[in-house]
C-alpha cells in the first residue's frame, strides 16, 4: 500500500479536491495510514501524468478556483488490481515512545511514568475521537469500514489497558525504591 493506492481508493467513492484528500489523510486515514503532507501533491501530479486521475477546474465566486480530481477508468483498474493483489504485511509506524520506553532503564522511573501518562492521555483522546466518529457515521458505513474502525477502537483499548497495568507496576516499583532509600 502506498499513497497512490489510498488516494485512488478515496476517489473511487467520490470526486475530491487535493485539500479534501489532505483532510481525509489527517482525519479518518490517520489511524491506519501514515502519510506526510509533502507526498500528497506530488502523488496527485504523478497520477494525473499517468492518466489515473483527471483534474477539473471549478470556478468559485468570491473564492479562489479549485481543482476537483476524478478517477479515470485506468485509475479504477489500477486500484482494483491493488485490492485484488496479495495482502501486504502490516508495518508499525516508527515510534519514538516505544524506543524511549525500551531504553527507559537509563532515565529512571519518574521519567518513564511521565511518558506513559502522556501517551495514555493521547491514546484516550484518539479513542474518544474515533469512537465519536464511529457513532456519528456508523449507519452510513459499509460493513468492511465498520470492522476497520472497530479494530482501531479495540487497538486503542488494548494499548490503554497495557499502559494502565504498566503504570500500576512501575509506580509500585518507584514507591518501593523510595521507601527503601528512606
């Protein structure tokens, strides 16, 4: 899977502007696909040159004109070939948190506890946002999309449970260490 596949998939459902694609990548797709803002427009330019999408200028009164992107028959074929191809193994995004946590023995319990609480707060926020979007749009979703969102929700719940258990044990160790020093 790459940016081309994700963008073509978005355009299979409806025509979009580059800005709308960027918004979807930052919103819905951010839970399972990492893309940088800098890859969107070069990818769109390449897709247009390859005849996978077309760009239609739309005049707007009182606003700058916008370009609406449409998938071509060739683009539909390319996307369907991706979907019908073999599944690729999932890869986890690089995680600064996980790297630091792994080497946490070198900074002491207090710093590790601070990292865990920070990530716990962010994961809870992400879970709340994803759950809210799910409840708002569930009735419009295809069953496959529902499964995708449920996997994301359950991954956040598992992460939060693991962090809570880890915080409990490491806070207990930190307290025992402080007690033995006194």
